[in-house]
C-alpha cells in the first residue's frame, strides 16, 4: 500500500516525512497538482458499479485502490504549470484529481473538505470555545463604530488578518500587530477587520497534534521585549523552543477540537499568561512543524510518517457524511 503526498517540490518540511517513510520501507508517491498534464497524468474508469483508476508521476504508476493514505500537505494550484494553463483547466483538473481520490477509500491528513472549513477563523474561534479553550475576546467587523466600542471595552488590542497569508506570489505572512491607543478605526469600513484582546504572555506555545499524539513546545517571551513585539514569528528570538508537557485540560480540548473539525493533523498556537493559562490563538490545519522538530528534537516527522503508514490508530479518517456511508 502506497502513501500519496500532495505538495510542492519546494516543501522541505514534507521531505522530513518522506525520509522517515523511506526508512520504514513504505512506498511513497509525491505529487504536486500543479504538474497535472505536464509530467503528471491520471485516468479513471467507472463501469459496472466499480471504479478503478491510476496516477502517473514521472512515469511511475500508482493505483488509486492501492493508496493507504493521502497527505494533503501544501499542494499547488491544479494544472498551474500546464502548457496552456487556464482557470477552466484548473477547475477541470481539480475536479478530476480530488474526485478520483475520494473514491480511494484511503484515509486523509486532512480531508480537503475538512481542511477548507478549518481555515475559517470565525469558525475556529467558535469551535475553540466549544472545545473548552480560553479564547481572547474577538471582534470581526466592517463597522468603525463597533470597533471603537470594542476598543473602549478592551483597550489593549491586536489586529490580525482574518484569512492568514496574503495571496501574492510567493505568499506573504501578515504579522499580528498591536493597535495604537489613538486608532480611529475609520479604515475598518473598507474590509473585514479582526480585533482581539491582547494576551499579556510569558510564553508562546506551539502544539502539534497528529491523530492522538500531542507534541508541544514552549518559547519563553523576552521580558525586555518591546510591547509591540506581539507576533512570535517576527519578534527577536532570545530563547529556543523547548519541549513542554501538555496540561490535561488542554489535551482534552485539543482532542475535542480535532473531532469537531474532523482533522487528523493540526498545528495549534497558544499564548501562555502569567497564571499559566494557555489561550487559544489559532489552529493551522497544514501548519509548519520542521522548525519545532529541529529545535526540540521532538519526533514530529516520524509521528506523521507512522500515522500515514497506518502504524497508529486503526481505521480511517473520514468526514462525518462519509463515515455514515462507509460499509
């Protein structure tokens, strides 16, 4: 049985998992949907009540029915590198590829429908509250007056994008920034703005969830840092990431969140306050983990490889609707 990894050629984080799968002797096919019709081919036949198909990657054939699992890591836009790319060809290729893979019976990390839904920040925050996490007071609005009233009630705020990275080429990370005390919020009317109560943190937490395995790392905040350095990705680094135990209440919340989101993988970001409370900030359904493994030595890549190989957690990961239809 083969593991299929959908990601770009430049994804060095995926390389770490490919290496572990190779060490375990598990067959792997790596495919970037952007290469469809230009080095990648597909074919499926649906006749007599059965479906059969295969993919060809660099001349190597893999049967859809022989897929053990599919890791949707960071795939490119389907057929983006075709000889004559177009929006129409991208849609046709997306429908064909992912439609075929849905027939495979393989388990997903993560299912495309679940991954798409999990990106919506308002839904994330709603699910986080239902899962029992502490979540900072948040407002998403296009009303300047609503923003001003929110700032009156919560004077210390940060602003962050609703959608994540800016979709330029290459994508640009947009930092979380502190809101100036004299902000007038007039520009809120020109686009949805996410305002959130700032957590006075003593550390950042990155928790990587792979199935039932939870691997958490902690980076202490610099006590001398400027108050505006709120985004750990851009703040000066004075301490490395170090492994940390996951409090039982947080572990229960993470597992409830994963069940509710129907995810097999999630990279959770928390802010730890002076009382030791872990405040939920977000869960990235395809978040990076390589930098954490390199600094902490935590076996994240091996854990993902074991899940993809089927060595842990018998059964498959489906959306609820597919579970209901499964034999």
